[in-house]
């Protein structure tokens, strides 16, 4: 039986590298323009995206001051946390899409007639237990991994790529700006050898399956958002994966973020996307939906299939949260 702990939003925020104060939305005092966008975002979130809304529309937190005279240092390699703190069981989500993530990070396996594509291969310390062993638990062979897509160049998403590249000969895909950022960065996670650069609008065909990539800069310089065709019995669906989420409180970021959301929303609408997946469970409710799958009846709807309108509502919510951020910058 699938087990996953639902982490508090504050814990997930630490994983994402941003601070979160409890009940920030309730305590903030904002202008009418900010409140207008937050209200519109809340309406768009509805019952499908409440956790995503609470995270994304919160008031920005002031960065912690660095002690005077202390220079930035290369991150020290820390002991990995115990497996009980992060392990989650693998799960089949669609006929060709499998969950291989942790209690807070989502990783996905897309199975095709030509091999397996892994999306966001976690940290180096859990790639073996969650992805390699997880595939075997699900009756799949990790030797069939042909490609590893990294949505953006942060260590919690690329850390396991080097092992999959080295052990199975998988090709690793990032956008050129995020390859540059990752390879120049001082992160403690192992870095894969530069392989394939993803460009805006590019497709990847593996066997009978084609993934479509849209560059949505903001969270990182070259964040990749992806359309994934999925199947549930005889029914076909399209999943939209918004590649990077945490916001930075500056005008350039908000401009990029809003433009990226509008662009990917149009791509998703053209493809009739009716499923939302993410690289963190707090954004797509993967933990709760996989629990629901375990008790799904033959005639019950699929928990991940939320419909085209609700998928587009997510993009509307994202834009309004970013516009609220823009409004907070106004003098």
C-alpha cells in the first residue's frame, strides 16, 4: 500500500530554498490591488489547487541577514538524512506514468515502446532507493532508462542524474541556461556531464511517445515546463508539468514568470491538457491523489484528471499570485 507523509508547507519551503511564516496570508496587510489579485488567485485555485495557492500567494519573507565579514563559502557536504525522513513508495499513476518521488519531491517515469524517460531524478542519496529500486518494485527495468529530463538546475532535481547517466548511459536534458548555471554553481550535488540542450518548443520522441518542452524562465534562467501524454485504460490524456515555482521578489522575475505562465498555458490549451503534475507534491497534491488511486473503483474518475478548465485555472492562479507580487513592489 502506498504511504506518503504530507509535509507541512514550512518544511517544503525549506526544501525549495525559501522561507515561510505560518499564516502569512492571514497576517499580511496589503494594498487593495494586491488583495484583488490574491482574491482572483484564490477563486482560480478553487478546490483543485488550494495548497499550491497557499504557498504561491503568500507574502514574501525578508531574507536573513548574513553576519558582517562572513564571505560566501562552498556548501559543505552534509550527511544525508535518514531514509525514514524522505522515503515514499513508488506507485503506478497512469498506464505509462509512474511516481518515483519522496515525501516532498516528485520524480516521474514515463514508459514508452523505446525506453523510459525519468523526469527530475531527485538527490544523489535517494536516486538508488526511489528511482532504481522503485522501477524494479514496479516491474520495470532501470536499464531501459534512455533519457533523464531535469526541469531546472537545482540540486534537489538534478542530484541523481549523474548516477543514471553513468550507470545506464542515459542522456541528460536541461536547457542551455540551466546547464550553465548548474555547472558553474557551487552546489554539493554531483553534476552530470553536459549532454543535450533543450530549446523552446522542442519535442523529444522516444518510441511511441512524444514529450513537448516549453522554456518558462523565472524560477531559474531556463526552467523547462513539459507536456506528457498519458493513458488510463482506453482513454488518452495530457499532463502539464510546470517546471519551477518558488518566486523571487523583484520586477524582472515577476515579468518572466507571468510571461512563462501565459506561454505554457497557451501550449497546454492547444494540447487539451487535463492533468497537472509537478516536481513537488505541495503543488499537484500527488500524495493525496496517489492515496485516492489505491481505493479507486472501476468506474471512479481518475484523481489526477482534473479537466481542461481546472488545468487552465492553475495558470490563471499562478499569474495572479505573480501580479500580487508585482503590486507589492509598487511604492
